[in-house]
C-alpha cells in the first residue's frame, strides 16, 4: 500500500512540474483551449492580467 501511495505522489509531482508557468505564452494558449466553464476564479483573473491586459514595463 505504501508503494502505491508513493507512486501516486510521485505521479502528482511530475504532472505539476510539467504545467507551464502562469502568465507564460504557453499557459495563455493552454487557457484559451480550456473550456471557460472549467476555469477557476484565480485562473480567470490571471488570464485577464497576463494574457489580455499585459502591462508593458
């Protein structure tokens, strides 16, 4: 049982490690492909901030 839990934990860590960084072009493209009904409130806020209203410094 411990081996199964360790495998699940490792798989979860690997999947998180593969996610693009929030605000990157890759992340924006992935969000555009994701159905809007599946977005969280934080994802919608971040999408607006980083993908729609990019602040040019």
